[in-house]
C-alpha cells in the first residue's frame, strides 16, 4: 500500500500561529477505486486565507479540523488512474495540498491546459491569486481605464497581479509595500508610485502620491491602509475588500478615523471571493494567459524547498517574508 506524508492541524492557533500548531504525519493512501486518481504533488501554495480556516468558525469555506490533514492549492502529476479523463503523466491543479500525494475522485482535479507556462503559474497568476486580482479589480471594484487605483500589499501575490492588470487596462496605480526593495519591485511592475508604509504616516504618503484622490482601493491589508484609503477617496470611489491580513491573527482593527467620508464621498465598499465569478473563468484564462504570453503580466515567486518547509512558509506570510507568491517546491 502506498504511503504519504501530510501536515495536520495539531491545535487551533490563538493569535499568531506557531510551528507547534502543525504536525507532519505519515499515513496509508486509500486504495484506488473506479473513478479515482492518485497524484504526486510538485508545488504547494500557502495563502493568508488559510489562517481563517484554522478557527472553528463559520465562513465561506469549512474550517480545518484538528487532527486532519490541511488543504491548499497544489499542482502535481497523475501517477495512477482509474478514471478515463485523467491519465498517468497528466499535470493537474487541485486543493489537496500540504501533502506529498493525494488520492481522490477525478472531479477533485483539474487538468492543466497546454498554455506554455510553468506549472507554478496555476497557483499564481493563472490560479486563485490571479483570479482574485482580476475579478476583484475589474468586477467588484468596476475599475476602468483612467481610474486612480490604490493597492495595499502590492509586492504580495495578489497585489502584484492587481498592479499589472490595472496598468494593462490603462489605470494609474499606487502600490504600498514594506521597505525600499519591495517598493522598487512594485515600480518595476509598472506602478506609477510606490508608498513605503514603514517609512512614515501612511495617510500623508498616500495623499502625496495621489494629490487628486483615488477612485479604487484594492484592500489586502485593512488596518491603517483602509483608513488611508477612506481619507484619500474621491467621490464615488469603489473599495474591493479582498483580505485584511492585519487582523487575521487578532490584531487591532482600523481606527476608522475617516469612515464618515463613506457618506460625504459616497464610497462603495464590497467584499468578495473569486469563486463568486466562476462563470467567467474562461474569460479570465483567455485574458490572463494572453498577458502572460506577451510579457505584460509577470510574476515573482518566493520558493521554499521540501514538504517540511510548508508551515514556516505559511507563517512567514504574516511577517513580510515573501515577495510575490509564496510557494513550496517538493
């Protein structure tokens, strides 16, 4: 019988997670029944939203269970199949990450189209990351050419994709990032301005970068970034709320010192998840695939090696340990 190793949730975190909340365990893979496949993972994704699934609360996805394997985005190859649509050697992306191998019904796996891009792109700009950026900016915020867009965590996986999509679509882009090196990369991506949130008061810095105000705010952070966006918003500004990483581990919420501007500036605020737009995925693949092929959208990955590195890679998301997409290569 085939065996696999997988990271399990050993205990629910309180505040910032730590290594002790995770346990690497070996187990037998179930036998392959009709309609099932076995996949050996090559790339694993770790993402901030996983922190919410470690709490025992109702959300848009079920919480992880203590003692059970964790889940996340992954790309791998089929090594054994009893399903007609997937054959050994096929590359697939799926949500059975944090482990070496996975056995599941064929419907749990999506065959990677032949698009001439690296497999890791299906966890980045062609996967959840890119789709979140694309739909959040263009659908939730209804951003259009000529808009002034502010993106928090612009050196992160989603934020860096937002910067580039906005530029392709003819927008002015201001990105925030932590430190000169990350800000320089945000400018390399095409941003018209990069604000170093570690260098001083964020409201003043954003107002200096956008003296006429912002039309769109793409929020990955919450906290003082959200407050600065309220302070700088033009009339009828649209905020797409993707994530509030500042508060994922019990941090202080935004002061909302400028929230009354929601009324005076008629600001629209809408939360979203990319699966709200699943019916439009074919359009996303067509546009994003074309941009990647043309070099208009690029990616940078922070890659950790080996299954053992997965929990620390996840934890490092909360301390700025990544530029671009955080991945684990098996």
